[in-house]
C-alpha cells in the first residue's frame, strides 16, 4: 500500500508541476487565435435560406476582367441637391435576363454608392442610397421600391475621378463554373469614399448567364470598410447573404467572392428554353 501511495503522490506532483505550463500554452493559443481572427478578412458566411453557397479554391479564382471596351455608364443625380458622382444611378439593360432569387431581371440600376439594384427604372431606385445597412435583409433608405440588391461595396462613395463601365461577354474572360458561360461585368474603377480616400479603389461585379452565379472582385487598394456592407438580398426581403458589414477589413485586396446558385442550370426552366416558365425552386 505504501508503494502504491508513493506512486500516486509522485503522479500528483508531476501533474501539479505540469499544470502551469499547460495553462500558459492554453493562454498563448487563445491569444494567437484572437490575433489571427483580427488579421483575417471578416467573411462570416452561411448559406442563406435560398441556398447560395460560397465558392472557394478552383471554383473561385481571382481574374480581373477589363470592361473598359464596353459601355461607359453616365450617372444621373438622385436629386437636384447632389452631384451624380456622389449619389446617383445609371440604368443598364442586359442582353439576357439574369435569374436572381427565382426572379428574372433584364435591367439593373447601378449606384455610385457601390451596389446594383434589380430595378427597371431610376424611379424604382435612383442609386442615391449612401447609408449601408447592417445586417441584411433591410429596407432601402432611399425609398426604393426595388429592394433586391447586390452590395459589392455599399458605402458613401464618390467618383470624382472614377469611371463606371458595363460590358457583356459571350464567353466570359474569367471562366465560371460552366465552360463557355456568358457574363455581364460592371466595374467601379478609381472610386473614393466620402470623407475618406479620394480615389484609387476598384471593384467589380460579374453575373454569369447559365450558372446564375454572382461574383464580386476587388482591386489591390481597398479603403477601411467600417461603414461598408458586402452581400445581397432578395426583393421580398425574406432572405439575404451577409458577407461582411461594418468591419475594418471586409475582404483582402485582390480578393474574389463567389456566390454560387444552388441549382444546376437545367432545372431553371421547365421547357429548357430561356423564355420558359420557372421550374420548382427551393422554398424560402
């Protein structure tokens, strides 16, 4: 019995001597994890109720698309009191209808404030919503009747020296999930932030025709994103994707964010034609 007690006492002494070291290692691990979390872009993604998924790896490669040979968009001021480069919108007509949350849209309003609205006129959305929302879905602040939006970088932006372009590609220069898929590209280049960086900020949106995927790409220079929202929401405000909102580092410079439609292309239309009726879709 004495030998047994001696062994137990020895094991107890060893455990007691190791406990401080173990606690120190645990504290260091927690500290390192916290520091890494602060350094990582604040993408906290979960699939929305519709089922959009976040693509990664080979399915989400970064490849900036030059849209300068396309249409130069002329912004219209949201009101008589503001400059179009500050708060304004431009109507874009797509050569094909894009399916977004079970609804087809052939026209978009592109805002100077870094978002795209699925609106068919500047009366439905004038592009003047400069105040981002956190979190989504949220009712637009500019009384827009079109609440369906993609927020590529929604903030109080300015375009004193910037350009806004839209281009269509029958075979997208940045390959999508489907070989030879067409895409529409909208690019904000040399943009700035009101009361922030004057210019130098680039970002763009790609809409893929057959895959129905939404891709957002970012340039090498990005401003502080403490007042910005990245994500998208459905017209009826039943569901949304919250990628980042009001965090200092929303995405890394040069990043690409891919939001993949949950259904394969052949299930979109009952008759297999782009003019057909929508087939059964996930319930919201």
